[in-house]
């Protein structure tokens, strides 16, 4: 799983410190943002078949592919980034096999 | 070894692009640009150019495809004209603000309405504020050469901006000339494959097409402005290096002809420059100290370079294929601003002609010089070459 790390917002004092180019570090992932959440999705890893519907539909991009070894076999599961999940529950609705359930607490 | 072939301006540009070896070409055909796209498609088909040719459904998509490919580190080419340029206008600022070094050929053509496929500069000049570097060429050879120089300029580390090369529609795009085509070997060291530090990379994710709030947005724009200004000297350096390679030099951002002792100078853009030089030769033979300055690069605007040519003039005229309705030609506005900044108070005239493909004849050019010589300062801004009597107030 590739997860950009949180870094403090860069302090720019001179023009020359501003990045010039097509892409650069954004300076956006400066804080965890999960305080809105009052329900928390939990993935039942045994049930999950790795169809990635939750990954496709997550409006905040916090569900990621998690390719792991189970009993010597490579299988695809999902991971949820609780630092940014807002608890909207769309993943639970999209999961056709009931592998995601919403817990009634914010942690 | 170079070879000489009899080809049109569009084909010459396509040959230049072939030598630049872009990995991705995305373009939508529009008259009079079509031939450049067709020739490049032929080259990709027959294998003489190893490039991904993306067939897009519009100019808007053409530019966005180009931007995506450029963000992956590819060298990219696209081309358009007139309404196509206006349709991709939204994308132009994305590409320039994102500092993607895309090279685009624009075949200068009138903008609707009235609908016309023939040439003037109202399409590209409407996009002066798009943040792109804009260069105008005079003949097919310069078209080929500038395709190569444009990539060098766009990809220069101190510039990193997209470049639009403008060819007068039909007059250049469809006129055949003998053009010297360098070999791949000839230009190998002049234009190396693109290398950049800012390409998108799965292993090191970064942000593209960024948002910047009021806390730094102005600073980003100032940096863009400084990068554009850097293109004036950079083009000069590249032009000199290209001259060492091929023997052809175009003089950087402006090109003066007999300006040193000139009393009357006509400023031009693009293909009309040659005929103006011929007319100047005739006027010189008649004892009139006339001269020409061709503006090759209008963004960034070469203020100091232009002023050097205008130091001793009595009057200066701007001959342009553009009108900003309700004011004057846009080139004239830019020239006057430069004159004022240089505290040069020569009489300055605007001659608007060649609109919608109207021919600018030698007689019309002489008329421009006569107006300056006769000090017709009551009509500083005028249309020239009208075919009917102007009786509307």
C-alpha cells in the first residue's frame, strides 16, 4: 500500500522555494482528518473477496488495495485509512457480500 | 547529411517535429493545420516516427491528452487553428500554469463570425494572456527550424513553458518551398530526449494540477511571469547554437532590417515581413530611410530588444492582421507600451490589414510608409487595403 506520509505544511519565505513544474509535493496532507466520523467501517477480512467495489466507490479515496499472503496464496483484500475516513458508509452499501459493517463509534 | 525537399509549411513543420521525436502526438484536424497532423500520422504509420498518435475527439481533449502525457515525462506535440485554439483555450492556462513544455503549431486563421478559413492573427493574439510563449515564423524553413528550437526553449530548466509556433494560414501552411531537412544525426546533440525531475511516479506520489489559495497564488503567477521573461535570452542562446549547427539564424526575439539609420520603421509579424523588406529596398533606392522590425516572439514581449531598433526613428508603424474591436490592434498596444516605457515618443501608427485572408500588397505597404512620411497623425489607427469606400461613421 502506498500512503503518502503526513508532513507539516511547508513554510515558504522566498519565491525560489516555490516548486516550479508539472507536479510537486502538494503541502495538503498536513493533518489527520477523521474528526467528522461517528461510525467506523470494519472489514471482515475472511469474507472480503477483493472485488474492490468499496475501493472504487469510496468518495474520499481512503480504501486501498492490500495484497497479502494467506496459506501460501496471494490474495487481494482492502485496508481502510482511518486517519482520513469520514464514516459515510458508502463502502458498506457497495459491498455485495456484507464484508464491511459500520460500528457505532467513532474510533 | 541534410536533404533539400520541396514541401509546404505544414509539411516542413511535421519534418521538424519528426526530428524532435515526441513520444506522444494528440491532435484534432482543422483547416489549414490539417496537413501537419496528416503527415505526422503517416510517419507514425510507416514507422519513421516512433510515437503514440492519439486520435482525440476535440481540441479540448487534444490539449488535455498532451498535458497528461507531458506530466508523465513525455515529449508531446499538438497542433490547431482558429476555433480549435479557442475551444482549447481553457486548457492553455492549465498547461502553462502547470509548466508543461508542450510545443503546439497554430495555423493562423480568422475567427468566426464571419466564418472564414483564411488567415489573420486574431486567433493567437486573443490568447496572449494564456501564459504560453508565442512565436511567429516567416517561411517554411523557419517553420521546420523553429519546431526544433521550440522544444529546446520549452524544456529549458529556467523556462519550462509551453510554446506556440504560429504559421500564417495558407500563405505558409500550404505554400511549397525548397526546405533543407537536417538528418537525425545532425540534430542529435542539439535536441536530446526530454529528461525532467517532475514526472508522475507511482513510487513517489506527488500532486499534479494543484490548488493554491490566496496565500501563495500571486507568487505562483509571478514565477510564471519571470519564467516567461527568461525565454527572451534563452531563445537568443538557442538560436545562436542552432546557427552553428545549420548556418541558419533568425535573430532571437526580434529581427531588424536596415533599422540602424532608419527614419521610418514598419513592425511586422509573420509571413508579410519578406514583402515589407522588398518594399523597404525600393524605398531606400528612392532615398527614403525605411526599415523593418519583425517581432518573432510576442510573448514574452521583447521590450528592450525592440526599442534598440527604434532609437532614432521619426515614426514607427505597426502592420498587423488583428483588431481588438473598439480599441486598436493588439500588437500596436504592445508596441506603444514598450515605446512609452523606453521614453521613446516617436509618432506611432497602427495599420490594420490582411484580415480574413485579405492580401497585403506592396502598394498597401507603401501606403503605410507614406502615412508616416506625411505625418498623418490625425489617423493613427486605420484599416488598410479596404476594397470598398468607407462611408460609415
